[in-house]
């Protein structure tokens, strides 16, 4: 069952203390240090982005199923991907523009929006996009996110170039279109690999090349589209 913003229940246990415990036990011990990232995780209510049967697991250290066989990522994975964008205080004050590929439940976009980013988020599945929009409307900063339905592997050129790109689905390669839509000196964060296991990569766009920094192993749902996995 999906909860509307009108009937979202107060389960009591889902409080600021739950978010604090998540930050202190899941994020900080694993090396998340960016104060803006940590502050967002302390404030954004993850329970607004899960379906009702998993509500009491909202702050657990694991991904959770949502609708249409998609998932909301493990909090740590959302945090490390956000930190790898390497957004400065000046960036956030200026309201930098971030492209997200794979809106899912909308939690990653909400974290970025809380930090001050303007987010263009592309979701392949219309019902999932509607779910994310409903979730984001629960929050005062949700209006900093625009959700579009389309093939994320080709990006969203209408609002390019971007100050950062984050891909929340596994790709067999780095989509060329995303590199083209990224500003020089900025970062693309993407899990690459096969359908079973991937590695998180930070791709830095240089003037005439890219630099790839490899990070943790991970496992995401597949990025399906023209320059991703085939359906």
C-alpha cells in the first residue's frame, strides 16, 4: 500500500532520534564527513519515502522495496554518492543544478534539495515518478526537484549543463550523453558493472578527457535504456 500525504500515520518511533541514530551508527563510522550531507540526513524524514509495509524499517541499514520492483537505496549508499559530488558551501549557497538519473522514491533528490541544490530527476517508470512526486510534496524543499519521465541514459539535455550528475541505477558503461551534459571540473557518480555486482565510480570531467576514481562495491537495480541495459 502507498500512503498519501493526507493519511501518513504517526508511528511514534520514526523521530529525529531515529535519524540521529542512523547518522551516528551507519554514516559517520563508515567515513561520511561532509557536514552538509550529515545535516541533510539528520533532517530529511526517510519514512516519507517508503511504502507502508516497510515503514518501521525506514532507518534500517539496507535498501527497501518500493513499487514496480524498484528500491530505495541503503542510507549509507545515498550518503556516499552525495558526498562524492563534492559540493562546496559556495555551490550550495548558489543553488547548483544537479541531474539525477533514477528518481525512485525521491529520497536521494530530497537529500540534495535539502542541501540547497536544484534537482532535475529523470525516472523511466511513470508510476514511480508519480510516487516520488507525491513523496516530495510532503516536504517544504521538495519544490526544488523537478521530476521527468524518460530514458535516463540520454540524460535531460533541456536543462544542461549540470554541476553534478548522480545515477541511482547500475549501468554497463558510462553513458556518453551524461558526460556531455556535465560541466568541466564537475563529477558524475555512477555504479557500473554487470547485473549482479557493480562498483561505484566518481567520474571527473576534464577539458578533453575524464578521470575515473573507483570506490565501493555495490548492487543497484539496472539502468535500462538506449545506453544502458536492455529491457
